[in-house]
C-alpha cells in the first residue's frame, strides 16, 4: 500500500513516520535507497566509517513529507501492530515505466551520486537516467540547511522538467516554488497502477456524507475524503459539483481505493503539516467540547485553543461496558489529556481514561534526572534489566545498578513482572534513552542530586558510586554521567596504599566537592566529609584565595579597565595595594543586554568604572557586576545567601543564566539558582523560550516552590506575579536607569564616532535613494549619514513611488549603533509632526 507520511522522529537506525488516521510506522536504515544500502554494506564489510556515508539525522528532518510503501505489518510484544515501511524509489515508484514519464509529473527520487554539474537521481524506473542540475537544487539546499550539497541517499520530491529519448533520460527540478506550483493533470497520463500519494489534483465533489466526501478527479478517478481530512473551516459548506483542490493520501494496491485530504498544508506539493507546540503534549484539559461522535471510530473534540482533537473508542471510557454513547452528544464537555499528535491529520489525539489523565509520565520528556519512579520488570539480560516505567517508556538498569552489591545471579532476586522502585540516573528524550538504578543507597538518598558540573559547589555533600579504583585514587560517578576524582590523599583520614583493595566498582559513598571547573568538566572530590586536612595536606594559599578573603560578595569597588576581551573586561581594583585583577563579563555591564554590548563597544582601556560589585569567585578571577538592579538588591538585603533562606512567595532579583526549550534558569547573588518552567515564564503564550528571554537579562523572579531534598527552586517570571505593588514607580525607575545608560553610551561613543551625535530619533534628513529591494524596502545615502546603512521598510515608504538617484526627506526612527544601521520613514504623517521633548521627574 502506498501512503503519504510525515517524518516524526529521526534516529541513527530508523525514521519514525506519522501516517494518516493516527497511524504510525517506521523506515529501517536499510530501506532508504539502493545506493545508500550499498554504502552501508560496504562500511560493514570494511569495518570503518565511510566519508560519503551520512547518518539519517544528517539527511532527514522531522516535519518532512515522504512517500512510503508498506513492506510488512506485525504485532509486537504489547499486542500493537508495527508497520514497516520503505521510501526506496524502486519500491515506491514500481508502477511507473519509462514510457509513462511525462513533463510536469511529481515523483520520489533519491540521490545516487554527486557529479560536476549536478546529481544523478534514482527514481526507481528501469532504463531511465534522471539528472538534477545544480541550478535546480540551489534554493532547496539553502532552505534545508543540511550542508552545501545533497547527500547520497537523500530523499527528494522531484518534478520532471523534460523527458528525452522516449523516457530514457529525464531532467528534474526540486526548486521549492516549482514543486509547490505543480498539479497533476490528465495530460500526464496517470493510471490506477502508477498513481502516487502526494499528488495535488483538482477534484469535483460527487457526494457529501456524515463520515466524509466522495470526489472525482483526473477525469475518471474516484476517491474518498474522511471526516478527519476535511478543512475544519469549510466542513459545513461542501456541496455536490463543487470544485476543490485535494492531495492524494493513499492508494490501496488491490482495491485501488484512493484516499485524499483537503487540509490546507497538503494542498501545495512539498508543504509541511503544522506541529504541536511542545508544552501542549501531555496537557490535561478540563473541558473539551464534543464536536461529533462516530460510533465505529470515536469522537472529535474542540479544545480550549479552538483546535480539534480525536479520541478513539477505546479511549472514551475505562472499559467497553462503562461506555455510554449518550455522553458524547454534540456540545457535551469532558476532561481529557493530550497523549499524541498526528502530523498527517493535524489533530491532537486525546484520552478520557482516568488512568491516562492521572499518569505521572506520558513521554520521555516528562522524566527528569533524579526522579524516583515505579516500574515493572520486563526482562533480565547480561547487560542488565529492562523496566517498563509507563506505556511506551522503557528503561535499562545496568547490571552494576541491580543492587548495592554486585549480583552474580540477578534472576534469583528478580522475576519478570515484579514491581520495582528505581531512580533515574540519565534521561535522553531525543534518543529515548533512560538509565535507572536500583541501588537502595541512591534511591532512598535525601542528599542533593548532582546532575551537572555547574551545581558542584565546593562544600556540597552528596551520594555517588565508584566506577574505578586505582593507585591514584577513585573515579566517582553521579547523575547524567557527571564524574570526578577523589585523589589518594582524600580517600580517608588514614593513608590508603591500595585503593583497589578498599573500594569496589558500584560502591555507593558520600562525597564532598572540593573544587569544580565546569567548562573543563573537572571535579575534585573527597571522602573526608568532616575532618580538617592536616598541615601537610593544606592547599597552598594562591592569589585567587587571597582575593576571596579580601573581598566579600556585595562589596562595591571602583575599577580601571586593563584589557578588553571578546566576552568582557579585565579590570584592576583601584586603591588596592596588591593590584588585584578581576573580570566583568560583558552581560554584567548593565541590566539591559542590548546596552551591555553598546557599553563594551564604547569603553576603552584605561577608563574608570565606579560602583562595581563583587559577585563571585568562579574561575581564575573574581567576578564583578555593574547591574544596578542586582547591586541595589544586595545593598537593600533583598537577597538569599543560601538555599535554606529561600521561602515561597519571595521576590528576588537575578539574571538569566541559561535559556532551555523547557524553561529559564535564573541565578541570584551568592550562587543560588532556580528554574522558571515554560508555563511560568510569561503572561503570554510561550511557543519558543528564546523569543522571551536572553542570557544575561536581569529579571525579578517570584519563588513558587522549593524541593529541599533535590535542592531545586521553581520560579515564576510572569510580570503579573512579580510586581512588588507600585509597578508604575518600578517601571519609571527602570526607564530612568535605561536612559541614563544610553546617555553614558552616547558620551562614550562620541570619542570614536562623533557623527553619532547628529543621528537621533526624530531628526529629519535629506537623503538620496540608492536602491529599491525586492521586498519593497529601500536603501539611502546622505552626507549626514556617512558610514551608516540607512533603510526604510516598505511600510515606511508610504504611498510614494521612488527610484534610485531621487532626493527625499526622511525622519530617523531608530539608530542601531552596534550594526551601524539607521531606520527612517518617508511617511507624510510622521514628517509633518513636530518632535516633542519628554522630561522625567522623579
């Protein structure tokens, strides 16, 4: 059976494919193409990596549409049907022959080889040579962002541009605009034996029924559009004889039944279906309204954001006996949970089952390192135990972690089906990799979870397990593959001559962090938790340690710039007889990230910076900060000095340390850090976290909750939650500081670029048109803007028709000093207005 599918996930060994009607399948690495299969065989035979063989993630991206053919179906251990697919053009296009090829046809192809002037493409048609010129691939390669060339085995949606020698030679194009504009027509002589999924056709509605629509297309073909593939905005307006655009979804090999879709993203060849925002997966919705109920299939719901979702019959109630069709009349509301998303149907899949709604984990992304989880033993193998944590989520307990001591015969302690309590050592959602431990010492530990080097603060005491004991000491491992060294002199209060005789692999011990270098991933540890080092073991007093003693966090000093470096300023502290050298990162020059970069650009070696605060002593230098909001918070004692001081409801001033897809990490003075999850980041709906926060940005955060056991702090960054009461005063104070810094920057930049003084928002300029771009914007030049790029967008050209060489009057809207760009407007309503001077009184 031929199907149009969409790549859902890409791993090194297979492609997970979303299929129509909520189905899914997979393409093994051996079913990509003939040329790719030969390279795989060659690599296995030679036993070394081939330069020309690229991995699947290097060639395929989630969200890409592909034509597939079903090669087999079988039931797996869970009783679910597994669908094995192939995207090999020889199998997908097997119904085509050289005489059937015609210009304008759209079909699947795979890169066979890279030539001087283009690519040889395998289109799976015997006796036909297909060539793709470089010119016809250029825009596709640029948009794909997978390297400068196509790769052997790469799957392409090809448009036949020219057919020569009765189909023995064809010229192809993969240009996105050409492919998107292609429509299958009668002239291309498509037949039921060679009709391909993914073809866009003009069709006529023959019959409208509750479960779908019957269409006719390409003169004598008929096909069905089911209820899941009707355009939601037009589903009530379809009528007989209406002409619509449709896309072929599937072709059955024996019955010749053709299924089509009317969903908008599929109506342009090479399009891509809409993705589900990451935070929606697993969401529980209190009131999903029934839009339609189909007694043989399930029910369609409208969710809180207006999108549609589908629940299969088995997910509408706990058991078949408790199912009541009357509860699913149109307009009825039910509680449900999003458990999947069908890319090919552009529809969420939901469940109304209580056990699903209340389930702790639905996908690997829900599991975090250090979580304690319940699981069921699935199998025992030499490498360890396979554990089922939830439906679709499996983890491995390595043999080293089956117990606090090494088990020689684990089958005597564990049986298939046993319930076990584990702790997550490592979780990689992308690779669906979950590593667990059954060591009671780790599972029951109340000490902090050490899962990254940044959290390894000197003095931290936690549990770890020995992975290596040698004459130099012990290597101890923690969570997420974090590991460190316990040197020989830190193994105990008494000297230990042979560590391998005292410590064993897998042994769980308490350790204390002595020193950590996160960037180098170096961690120095000790098994001596309370004893003080003897005179012979004391560290030498380094200059850095002298600095720690001399300056305390929160102390304000004046500094002089010694050297400008890429990421900050090296400074010396004034009025210090030892000439202590310190470091101000660029992002700590201001509360505002944009002005931080401008300040760095304007400052020169030898400049003096007053009122800079001692922040920390990480790395080689002590770290200073010039963030006024952070300095004020420390001086007014609006800070916490340790984890134990944190209380829910506190408002704390800090700065963004890292922006991740799932949330924002915020650091506060004295080293305390917290996480603001995606849902607590903004009063607006957050799709991409990077659109809302940047590293180094000063923020006010509200403490939502604390987990003392895991030493975790959850924060809220919503403006509505983080105001201290007088929001107007806070806003004016921030604006005042911002304008004060802008004036400082302007004064600094005058030294190196005097012309900057003349360019300010609101100033009127006489300019000459240099160029009018394709997008409607224009470039200008002028004596008052020498050395600057002056641009007006299409909107700000107004209704004026302009041409290169013309003189025009313009108003300055914005000056970007970092990029030397000036944005202007030619709109009459702006040029007529007189500029108003705004003064601020505190």
